[in-house]
């Protein structure tokens, strides 16, 4: 268990996941939280990361920093996604180990599971068949970080764990028109359509893929829970165990936002993976389950979007 005054470093505290972890830690009474902005510490620079760990010696690390993006961003910058993520996580994990960090938690992503993994996906399906091509670079980097944690445990007896979230959404999401994930992209599209009085909105693909979504504050709650209650080489899936089609999701977002126009589909655009549902039995057996239902979460996210001064630029 982390002591309330333990020195805890949250890498990526300005991102959606990192900021949620900081909120959750503070909610639970942890008060010795260390953060660094990108301008204060570039995690891709090994010397700087090593110097930071030597100076601060955090006892616990949540590694939530990553270069992320949707289908378009991933396809257009394969080399960048691989290099930045691999360098960043190796620097942090290695420096944490070198400086006696008691426990580190690495944030993976369900998109690193095989493209055609049996559904719902169990933790042990990792690396059993080929990856989804559209985000192969990101997946290879993330798998490397997860495996490095496992190998440190095996070789040096560390207590480094990883968690595998499904699709996330919530406060501090990225609402960029082309570089965001499906749910925040839809929130922005329907908000703008409502504001402009557009008669119709055209969405990518045919709406058939199935997706699962977890509210980011629920993930943060699990992250702190696992830091206190889980040790093991295998990752832990973080999700709801529930799924819906992109078409159903789109209609739900339109309803929450109050868009009354027509929704059309462009089947010439890629769908992505047909189905991505996590098996969340492991987390449930440990004693954890999600709290925020999707429609309520979308409502909270839309409130955040409306109050987000950066939404136009991101």
C-alpha cells in the first residue's frame, strides 16, 4: 500500500489519463505528488530523465505519458509514434529502476492486442497473432514498455505492473478535428453541427464496428487500486465489459448534445478493427468495477468540452 505521504510521480499529468490519476490520488488523500510539464522535462531525453530521478527519487511512478492519436494521426506518423513512445517509456522505466522506485505502473492500451484476438480479449492474448496495421508502430512501442516491466520483475525482482485500458474518454480529452479518437471527435462534430444548423453529419465507415468505452476517472480509480492491491507480470484489463456499435455511439452522442439533423455514413472510409471488447474478469476478481455509465459519461465529457478553452486549438 502507498503511504499517504509517499512521493508519487505522475508522468503525463497534463494528459487525459495523467490528470485523472492526479485527481484520484488527491481525492484519496495523497499529497506528495510530483509532476513535470513537457517544457520542464522532456521524457525523450535520457540524460534529463536520469537527472530528474536522481534528484527526486520518487517511490511510486504512474507512467501515463505517451504520444497518442486516432487512425489518421497514427497512419501519418508511424516512425514518430514508435520512436517517441519507445524512448519515453524506456527512459522512465529504466531510471525508476536505477533509482530504487518501489513500484511502477505502466499504462498500455487495448489497441496493442492482436487485430483478430478472440473476443472478449483476455490478458493472455497479447502477442498471439498479428497487430492492427493502422497503429502497429504505437502498439510495438507499448508492448515493449509492458514487456520491459515484466522482464525487470523477472531479472531483478522489481514490482512493476501494467494496466490495459479500453477506449477512454472524459475531462481533458483531445478534441482536435483530425487527431482525436472517435468519441471526442463525435462530440466536436455534433456540437459544431448543432451550432451551425447543419442538416446532416457524415461519419466515417459504416457504423458497424463494436467498441467499449471507459470514463477516464473510473480508470484512474482502478490505477490507484492496482498500485495498492496488485502485483504480477501479466497486465490487467481496464474496461466495462460492455460494448456498442459506432452507430449506436454516434446516435447517443447526438442525443446528449441535442443535434436533431440526419446522420450519414461514408463506407469508403476505414472502420478500423471490427470488434474490441476486453475481458474484465481479472479486475472484477480483484474487487474492482467501473461506476460511470456511458450516457452519463458523455454528458460529463460534453460539459468539459464546453468549458475547455483549448478545444479549438487541440
